[in-house]
């Protein structure tokens, strides 16, 4: 099946949400440190995995002040993609070919304050079955995080529904899409910050991004070596943020150390779905 409108809505929204939070909230920190080798049975034997005590790295080069890595130091020599290095921005690690397990890997990178995940779970299941780990600073004392664990602080993005309403002659519809975000923060300051940033996003807009143009590979690296949200936009009609509703979980029975919040988005786009 080729990508449909709903795929493109979610892709466009997720990339915009990540960029908006990083840009408006400066929601990242620049870090330096050593990487630690570990075995990853899911990984091709061509590469060896070297992890950090963090999860998602910033890969959007349009974020001012963020150190977006293009490579790392291997035994004191800087090596990038042309030298057999894959940067797994999603799992906060380096995948390196042609090296031993004892090699020293170091580098600098920007870490997101909130990891971004797409999900099909509803908000109740996310809260009740919340098994996400804590990132290093809130707090994590290990040398690396397992590569496929989901890590807090985090935002889960879920597509709820889409409705088409006739808008004009000629087959133009008003498409309204509803998306939900569940925020797991480590303190009230973090949670209030995210809710405030996106409550102010009402009446803003964001650009269309095709599902097939998602910037990351299956290894979590940038497809073309460099990604900038600001320069990768297709010149088409915008998605309009029609409504934003923010709230907090006040149920003291939640089995989590996180502070939980919710953001409901109503997204509008005018289009010709039958053309």
C-alpha cells in the first residue's frame, strides 16, 4: 500500500512537534563523553554498537545552539559516515564497522529533553502500563541505555481520527485530524513548560511532509547525512493548528514517578481527497 493522507498527517505533525519543542523551548542539552561497547543481537555483524547514558540525539541542524554530531572520535581520530560510522540518533549511540570492541569512542552531541515516540496505544494504557526507563540525568547511573527501551522524559504521539466535510464546489473538503500527545515529565517545571509551549501553538501552522520523506533510516541515522526541518519543507498548503487543549493527570493512584500531561490537537487542512 502506498502512503495515504493519514500517514502524511502523522509524519508532518511529529516532525513539526519535535522541531517546535526544540526551537521554542530550547529543550535540549549539549553533552560530551565516552561511549561504551555492548552486544546487540539485532544488529548486523558488520557493526559494533557503542552506547551512551542518553537516548535520542538532536538530528535537526536548524536548531540553533544544538550540537548535531556528524561523527565521533575513534581512538582519538575523528571519523564520520565515510569512515564506517553510523549515528543512531534515536538510540543515542554509534554503530562502527572495522573496529575492535575495546576501541575508545568519544564525542559531543545534543540530547533532547523529551524523547519523541509514535504510538497506537490510548492514553490510559500508556499510563497504566508505563515501563519507560529514566534518562541519565533524571537519574541514570549506568554506562549506556539499552537500545530499544523507551525512555522518559518522553512525549507519545497518537493519531485519533480524521473527518472530511465538504467545503467548496469542485470536490474540496475540510479535513480535520485529531492527534493526542501524552507527556511523561520528571518534575512540574518540565511538564508546565511543554504544556505552555504548545498551548501557545494555537492558530499556528506547519508544512506538509511526505511519509516517504521521513529523514531517518532504519538505523536511526539521517538519510542524506544532514537534515534541517526549515529547509526540507514541500511548498504546499499548510496544516493549520485549529485547537489545542492542555491538561494534567491528577490521579494519585498512577504507578509512575512521572508527572503526566495531555495535549489534544485539532489539525485542519483543505484538500481534494477524490482527485
